[in-house]
């Protein structure tokens, strides 16, 4: 990969007619005083440093910065900040975009310094009217506050404008119009088994591995042979990137004999390639269609002739969690079972682990820092309580 050439820094120039020093920033000329004076050189360095720190843009007075301008400047910061160690953009960017969309739609031309608690409550009501659940609304409002916090730290808005937004408390359960999200429950095993014939072998292997390892969908999707230690009886998959990596935490997924048997056919590839490839799944799907073809090759389309040279959507190197979830939803519809999503499989595994091995073991396998989080994932074993009360009478 060729290195990017360094971006040019505006020069310290002289206006020969007046011997004034000047610098041009963002198409505007700024005079700095007598060219030979140290004050002119000092002003030059200060202005260029501020211009570079501001994303090679001029700093506008707070009263001139609109909400739309503030969001655009924050986005330049977020695109660099929300990246994994390998340079891949984090999914948090999509969450920020969703949170800021109604802000931009309703208040784009409003001076950012005048966006106050009433405006924030208006945005929140729009989310309620759109049918978002209470927890999702609180998360999005929190991201909006984060954007304004950044703007205050960059002196794009007065600090009191951000602090005013902090007065807007989150929605409380049972004390707002927002609907409550349904708790995530384990999916019945018969509903899992029912979709087997309607998904690719890659998706089916991912489903089985989630049940046997209690891993998150995104963790299974990004599994690579190079990240798996196969030297022991239990394989250990160490994730390079995961949701708590920025806190310095390590995440390991333990793969037992049954999981190893499922994973083994997907290890015959480059060490740095993803185990579960949508490209491979699509090729197998087309091959299966061709094998079932009844039309003679001399009639109709020949293999490959009806493919677009530049399709709008191409299979990726690994399964996005959204694509994985959609594949399961479509299979549920074909199988005639209630729709479920891959996150429920983690609850299945958590419930089994807690019941058989206890809370602390479940916490370690699930990768939680706190047992309280594991309790949320693991369904309470009510059968023991029922049996006890039957004996008590």
C-alpha cells in the first residue's frame, strides 16, 4: 500500500507592497503584522496550529455555528475516533448517525448554542412517536448529549449549553409514553432445529457454535483460524476486537469437542481468512441451484451469463450481524415458526451454563466482568422452586 503524501501546511508569506506577513487559511487571507517581527511569526504558528486542530477549518464564533455545522464537524472527529485497532470503522458510527438524524431534520439551521432542553425533549418525543422503546430512546439521547459535550470541549458552543442538556433526565420505567422492550428469552430448541434445512451450512454452523460456546453473534462471525489456539483438548479463540477491548479487557471463547467438530470443516482456508464466508455460501447456493436444474444447457441461461458485472450488493468477507439475523428471520418464516434472533442463542447457552455449573462459571464463559450481567442473560431455574414448594405443601 502506498503511503499517503503529507498534507501541505499553509506558508508564512510576505505582502511585498506593505511588508506585511500573511497566511491563507481555507481561502481567506489573514495579515499578521510586520514580516520580520517575532510577533507575526508567533501569530502565524498559533493560527495554523488552531486551523489544523480544527480539521483544517476556520473556527467560527459560537453564534454562527448551526446544528448542522456542528454535526458535520463532530462526524470528522468520530470517523477517526471510533475505529478498531485494525482500522475498521466501529458500528458505533451507525448508532450515532441514527441518534443525530432527527436532530438534523428538525433543527439543522438552529444555532447550536441555542439547542436547549426543550429542543432535546422535542427530539425525544419524536422518537417516542416513532415507536422506539424506552431503553433505545435513552441510549440515543445519551449519544446526542455526547455530541454536544464534544462541541463544548472544542469551544464550538458555550459550556453552559451542554450543561443545560444534562438537566433532561432519562425516561423512567412506567413513567413515560415510551413502550418497554420485551426481555430477551431463550429460543425453544425445536424452533432452532426447524430452520436447519432453510439456511446455508455456514449460518447453521454459526448457530450451533453459539449454542455450544455462548459467544456473541459478532464474535462467531469474525472467527479466523489464526485466532484459534488448537494445541489443547479445549480450543481457545482469542478475539482481537470485541466490545470491551477499549477498556483493556481480554475476551476468550472456549470451544469444546462438539464445537470443534462443527468448526473443523471451516478451517481449511488461509489462516487470516474468516471461517464463515458469505462468498463461499453464495457460491454453494448457486452450485446447488445448478445441480437441480432441469432445463437443458442448450436452452435458457447458461451458468454465469445472467450475473451483473457490477452488482449493487456483493457478499462480504464475513457475515455482518444484521445479515446473519436476516438469514435466520427468513428461515423462520419458511419453517413456519415464530421469529427469533441470534442474540437469544446466547441466552440459551447462559441458562444451561448457570443451571449446570453455577453463576461464576457462566460469567467466565460468557466473558462478563460482573455476575450481575450474567444473571440478566441466564433464565432463573424455576423448576427447582416448583419442586421445593410441592414438597413443602
